[in-house]
C-alpha cells in the first residue's frame, strides 16, 4: 500500500492522546458516581456485563476515528478491477466477388455497415484494427481506440482482385503483434544493424489462450489464391488467437460482373468453418444484412481482471463514518448518552 499524502499519517498520534483524555474523563465520572453511590446510582448497578457494554460504543468511536485519520493520507492499493479490453482485428475480404448483390446493396457494403455498428458498440478500452485482403493482405488501420478513425478506414474499402484467406489471417496476426509490441518495437525504420540471431519459433499454445486478441474475418470464403488458409489458421491457433469467421452471401451463389465478364460466386462455408474450428473461434453464416448485424452481438471481447493502483480513500472514509454512527447510536440506546 502507498499513500498520496503520507505526512497525514502523523495525525494518528492524536489517537493515544484521545485515549488518555477518555480515560481521564471516565475516571472522573466514576469518582462522581461513587460519591452518589448511596442513592443507588452506582456505576456497578448493572453488574460487570453492563460495564463491558458501556465500553463497546467508545471502542467503535475510537476505531472509526482511527480509520478516518488513516484515510486522510489518501492510501492507494493494487486492486484487480474487471474491465473489457483487448484487440479486435476486422479482416475484410475485398475480392471482386464481394461486389455481389445477394446481400443488399452488396456483400461488401452490408459487411461495412455491420462492422461500423460493431465499432460503435465497443468501449474505449477495446483497440480495433482493420485489415483488407484480396490476393494479398494489408493493414488498412493499425489497432486504435479512436472509433472515428476505424470507421473512416472501413469506408475506404472497395472490391478488388482475387481472394487469399491466408493473407488476411497473416496480415491480422502481424497487426496484433505490432500493436502489442508498442510504438518502440523493431517494426520501424532504424539505422541499427539487423540482429543476426535467428527468430525463435513460438511454442504452440492452446486455442483461445490469447484471449484479449481476436480476429473477425468476413469473407465469401472462395479462396483462389495461395498460400493454404489451413496453414495460416494453424499459425493463429499456435499463438492462441481465435478467428471468428463470418460467411457473407449464400451457398446457392449469384453472378457478379468483374471487368466486363460474368463470374459465378457462391459462399464456401466449409473453408470458413475449418478456420474457425482450428483456432477455437466460431463460424457465423450471414444470409442477409439483418442477420449480419446480429452476428456481431455474439462476438465477445475478453473481460479481464486488470491490476490497477487505486485510491481507496472513499472506501475507508465510508467505513469510518459507519463505525462512528454505530458507536453513537449504541451509546444513545444502551447508555442514554454519547460516550
């Protein structure tokens, strides 16, 4: 425990003085009562239990004053407070097939509306990043607590080329690593010589262990680019990062125009289900825009106990006031006076 105003601890020296004062006043009162003992007002009229009871209110008042004086030093203690925190990476498939209109007005636009609704519901303790992937993956917005910046990044997304789910997962894992390394990590330009030692291989972790960081991957699942998404999913699982996959579109499929050519596209649920299962996440099927909005309500971020140095003055002050009131009331009820 630490103190913001430690000099105020000196006020506790008043407690022994108060005890001496109380002892002196109590002794004088007993002497006065002994003088009138013949009138039946002797102090011991109620027997020894009455004498012990008469000390309880005084003890409560004394303890209450002690706690109150102690609280003047504004003590601080490390308290584990529950808070919702973590990093969420929204990984958007921006392949050409996401322009299909089986979700009105289009797959990509429906996904953007639902994602922005999800962002608006998150507390400021949640950092949100945006990754876009087609035949490659790129971090459009590094994880941040600035929701307006995240929404702007989502609005800039437009359909482009092919689909590589692995690139989306790998780019998301890199964004998580950079965010957790902090602004002074080795992910910035430097004139330092690169470390010649090999990068150690991370020890595989159980699925979902990396609770404060999750990936929400939105795609129609039509993977047509290397590398293998199963390998990327296993890499996420080895780091304990859950991947929630959201299938955009319908299994029946639809036709979309790409560069003047008609292309048939349909939802590949099997691939998305496999990714979610491998990482300990969950697969969701969004067959319409309304269902897509509700999916985000089921994606929970981690509630963790965060050790934090917290001032406990108000708690101690409340306890001291309760003790003082209890002491005063018991004295009035039992003794008919304040001690």
